[in-house]
C-alpha cells in the first residue's frame, strides 16, 4: 500500500479557485482502479494550508494516477494557486493481521 501526503500552501486570493479546480481531480481519482482513498483536508492550525491524503493499492496504481488526464491537468494549473512549492511525502505501508 502506498500513502501520499501532498501539502498545498495556497495563495489566499486564489483559495476559492483552488478549491473549485481541485474537486474534479478528487472525484476522478477516487474512481481510479487501485485507489483506496483520496481526501483533501484543511489544516486546522494554518490558514490557507490543505493536505491531500491519498492511499493507493500499489506503485503501478500511483504511476497510472500520475499519468491520468485529470492529474496532469490539475498539476499544470497548480502553480497559479500556490504560495509555496508543493510538498509531497510518500510512504509504503503494510497491513498487519491481528
């Protein structure tokens, strides 16, 4: 399982536009094969900071997502909304039977 945390520091003047533009990405990503969850959350401590928390079945699912039309379309526009470069952390996890 692959977990990705992508941090968006959004320009305050562009926040509304950012939220409109990211919704199709969220909806389409949730429908992808290999997607377990794909959620955008707002930071409760920092203004204009959002985090995308993605959970994917495996590496090939992430690669397919990164090449999808909805992902490439959004990433092409993302710089216009951001006050700082996008930060992404990728984790590999295993489920454990208990």
